[in-house]
C-alpha cells in the first residue's frame, strides 16, 4: 500500500471503531481516538503514564501528569509536524478549540476524513462533522516499517 492508502485505511479503521460512540472520558474520547488512529499508522503511543480520568477536568490533569502543558503539546511531542489547516489530508489530526470553561485552552482532537469532513466527538457523541475554525493541524504520516 502507498502512504495515502495507509492513511485512508487508518482513517477508515478509526471511523469503524469510534463512529456513534458516546463520549466516555478515559475510554472513548478525543485522546483515545487520536491514539487509536496513530497506532494504525504505526506510531508508538502510550496513554498509560497519564493515568485514568473520568471528566474533562480529570483529562486536563492527566495531560499535566504526563508532563505536558496541553493536549496539543502531547501531540507535538509524538513527532507530528504542524501544518496549516488548509493543507489537511485524509488521516491528519486536527484540533478545535474546546468551548468549555473547565477546559480553557483545551484542543479537541479529530481525524480528517477528506472533503472537509472529520471524525470527532461533538455534543457527547462521536461522528462525522464538517469542522469550522480549525485551531491547529498535524500531518499524521505512516511510520516507516522498522526491520
């Protein structure tokens, strides 16, 4: 498979796993969605050192426990290059500014599906949306196979 096909397959697997799921902090949320997707692309992702959480406030604390100032900083630390939102391709990660007082500065992660659509949690459920005002985006390329 070429890199674009790998990205499409990973996005499809993420869609199949999360579409329609209700938001359950620490089990089915945007960090878990992004981690699942990146693993499908061959990235090493571990959420274990953040510990468990069951609310947005707990998620913010978990990110800080893991040593990051923000969820965006955690994504940056995994070696993904930031890109302009207009350059997003299928399989890239995008972040939208969360609209919650609890998570001020929090970026909600989504996976780009193409044609301006993305998979992410909105209003308590995961689904396909057409996000507006993308705050940040990362190129999520497949990792080269290691011998």
